């Protein structure tokens, strides 16, 4: 199933950056996809909408730049787990964001040393989840990885070193931590740069060069909108709630969603990251539950 390969948005600047590489990799996968395709003529069905901001009730945004930057980086270090959420009622991005925000407000931030000491029991207490669950253990490992990588640095120091380039920060995060190294997509590394800017603690001049953030919500929303069409066997597996292993089909879903967002952003006058925010928020609405998201157990989303 080939993809709609009409001209994509050229948001990037010269020289080529890691975000350009993501854009090119997703376009190439979409062009050769066998189980997912962008349906010609459907892009006009997708409407734009207001671009949401970070919710100050769910996120810690009111503190010092140092504390807010630390919060955002820790949040995006554990911004994954969609393949396990159905096993842990009440757990999801919003609940994790709120739990961390409450921790920051009541006890102050987790610094690098505290992150390096995180274990399953500490994460379980923070999130109200069983310490023995695989995802809880992975969250603990992700926080230890971040603490080790930070060393004596602060989150805000890492941001200042990368400024004024969001792409540089994404490359730094993905290049320094294996659990962030989502080759061909860089979902969490890119969204961290976007979140830091939305939180007002980063000054990047190339934010418009970020791609959409490849997870399992965007393919779901674009499938509901009729933009993505799946091979019947793949659609049936997803609709039955089967786990989809990391591999070609899962990469096609994410890549076609990213490439479709490039095409849609150009039509709608938004940047890909803005469109991602619009579509992800739209995906939380009840009407989009008619078709489920795919479930893949991955530390990347």
C-alpha cells in the first residue's frame, strides 16, 4: 500500500538536522508501506482547531525555571507506556503528569542524585501502582538513566547548552540515553524540546522544524478521520486489542501518521508540532474511541 506522496511541508532549515532525518525516514517508510496507507483525497476532511497549551492543573509550571525544566525532563523521561496502560487502571499520561506535579509542589523537585536512587518501590509510591509491574520497573530504570546522564548538570543547564536549537536538544537526549533513542522518530526527544518551550523555560528558534511526535494516538485519530487505511488483517488485530510487536507494521503506523501530519500541516497553516497537539488532544475525546489505538510495548511511546 503506497502513500500519498504529494509535496510535504518544508519546515526545516539548512543545514540538515536530526528532525529532517526523521521527516525523511517517515516519508520513505510511508512511500513503501505494505499495511498502512494515506488515503488520497482525505486530507481535506481534517479540520484545524485551537492549539492547546500545557494544562497548568496537570503540569507543574508555576515554579522557578530550574524546577520547571527538571519537571518537564522527568515527565518526558517516563512519557511512555501506552502498551501497558490497559493493565494498570487509572494510569496514563495525564495521571503521571499530575502525580509528578504534586510531588514537585509538596516536596520539591527530584534532582539527579534522587533520580539515580529511584527503584520500583519509589515509583510505585509516587504513582499508586504495583511495584512489581513491568512498566513501573521500566519507569524506575528510565529515571535512573536520566539521573546518570545528567550527572552534575541540571535540566535547565542542559537546555541552555542546547539553545537556541530544539533539534540540538533532541539529538542530545537521544544520543545520550538509549531509552530515548527512538531511531527514525525521536518521539520523546522531540516532545521534550516542545514541552520545555511551552512551559516557558526554553528559547528555541527552530521549533517549527520539529515533526509530529510519533505515538499510537496519532494513527488512531487519523484512522478515525479516514486519512489512514489499514490492511484488513492489521486492522482486525488492533481492533481486537492484540499486542502489536515492535516491527514493520508498528513503524508503518507511526511513520504514515508523521508523514500525513506533514501534508496536513501544510494545508492547515499549522506547524507539524502544533497539529500534533491538536490531534492528540482530539484523540482524548470519547468519539475517537470507536477505533482503538494500537498497543505496542515500547519505551519510546
